[in-house]
């Protein structure tokens, strides 16, 4: 009898949904085809998803394509969503996977293409001359350095960049990142560590090539 | 406990994020007190993390917002059409796919069906004619229809041969009785044929009657002394 009770308790615990009350309500609305639920989902997630995908891909057009694919998948799969994770984690997982697939497709099909148009004004600000100040990281609070950070992010391996973006820009917890990337917590820690280190080196090299040798 | 620079740097991510266990944290703090390089490294990582947090969000383009609204509207219409049933959506999708797949096969399949119907219609007439009974046009003494009155035949020799030509309808075109020893009684010449005729069915091959010559050999069961 005690064993049976334990099994029942375990099964109840195992089948518990990870959704918050708000997510559950939104999900019910989506499944029922309620217009306001669709609007709410877009209002809540389109901006952060776009921003994250942009950080992962570094290109506006690619980000737009991927975000459309992401929401198409979200809307189509909402009926089969098993509610084992939060709605945000699920959507971010789809976004990360789509960005990864897009990057793979890009590297396979478009790596030989050469851009005809010159780089736009926005990219020119990356070529600024570094100020020989006391520490290159003092620059981190001004606008130019933020642009440099974005370009340095592009130089980091996509695997590590994804972990850093999710942790330091999107401010997700280690557990959420592990759930999104479908890896263990140890792997998440390792990727964040290596990603930050790679970003530190890339940033140091851009700000002061001479100084960077001291940090490596 | 003293730790190496490598170990300290390995703990940097967890340290900065406040996820390091208390004992390890105190080891790292102790190491940073006397290692200037590691202290600089940790400071850089902390500043980097702070800088990453200040990176502004990339604003979503209006064009993309419009596209997403269109996508949402279409998907909502699909949900309403299928009343939210996932299985119905899958069923509708597969029905559509199968329809698309079968369209190129529709004309050949219809042609094949019609051809087979025409062929069957042609052959069904042949089959019905070949199965009807054949009325034998042979002189049947002591018999009616297909039942012959089998009377004993007196054979004066060891063997009497009956040669018959059968046409495609199973009818006897001609027949002759041969008696090599010339001991067969002439007045009974017709009787072997009378006996034989009703007993020979029409032979069919591939649903068609075949014609040809056959020979029947009569042997006496016993000789009258």
C-alpha cells in the first residue's frame, strides 16, 4: 500500500507541468485560436527572440528570416507542446535551433558569395582607433565599445557565443540555458567560461593589440 | 587551501555568477589576494559581463512585425478551421498531400480500368459460348440425347479401332471402323460409334475447343468359344 502510494505520488510529480499560470492561460488561448492570445505571444516574445537571434547570427536579414520560421514553428507546434518546460524556454529552444540550422545552411550554401554593396555606416564605427588609456575595459560603458563588443561576439565560436548571449545578454539562468541547449549544467558552465574568455581575448585584441598579449 | 591560477580561472564563470560553493569561493578569494594576474583576469570578466548587460536590444524591424502578425493570423485561421484538433490538422495535411500525389496518376489509372472493362466485355461473350452444351450430330441407334443404350458388341477379333475426326465444337465430322483381321460383323459396324459418341466430351484448351483425330481401341473382355 505504501509502495502504491509512493508510485502514485511519483507519477503525479512526474506529470506536473512546468508552466506558470500565465503561460498556461496563454497556451489555452493559442490552442483555442483566440486572437488576443496570438497578439500577446507576439508582444511578449517577438522583441527578445529577434534580439537574441540577431546576436547569434549577426545579420538583420538572416535574423528576420529565422524569427519568422521560429514563430511559424511555435504556432504550428503549440498543440503538441508537452509543457515540460516554460513557454519562454521552449520558444528560445526553437529559436536557438533554427539559428543553428540557418547558420549551417549559410556556411554550406552562401559562403562563396561576395557582397557587392559596400559595408554600411553602422559597421564603420568598428574601425575606431583605441584610446591608449589605463584599461581597455574602461571603454565598456560607452557606445563605441558596445559596438565593439557586438563585433567581438561575432568572432566567438557559435557554440560558446550562444551560451554567453543567453547568460549575459538574455540573463537566463544556468538551468534554463541547459534546458534550451539540451545539454548538462556542467557543459553550460564550461561553454560560458570559454565563451567569456574568447570574448575577452577578442575584445582585448581589438582595443589594444599590444595589451592583449599580456592577457593571453 | 591554495589553488593554482588555472583552477582559479576555471572557477571564474561560476564565481562571477555567484554559483560557486562557499569553500571553493573562499579558495578563489584567497588566491586573488596574492595573484595580481588572476585578480586582473577576474576584474576583466566582471567588467565584460557588466558591459554585455548594457548592450542595447536590437529593435525588431516594422517589416518583420507585420510579417509575424500575418503569420499569426494565418495560423489562427488554421486552428479555427481544424477546431484546435492536432490530429485533424495532420489528417487534412495528409489528405491534401495524397490528393496532390494521386493527380498525375488519375488519367493512367482510369485508362487502365476502362481497358480492362472493355477486354472483359469482349471475352465474357466467348466464355459463355464455349461452355454451352453441344448437340452431337451423330447417328445414335438405341439412344436419346446423351444417354446411349449400351448393348454388348460382339467382337470377332482381338481389337477393333474406331477413328473419328472431331471438329472444334466437339462434333464428329467423320468416323470409320477398322478391323485389321476382318472379323468384325458388318451389321454391327455402327454400334461402337453409337457407344462412343455421347461419352466423348469436348476438349478445351485456353477456353477454346480443340479439333483433331482420335482413335478408340475396343478390346474384348472375353472370347466366346
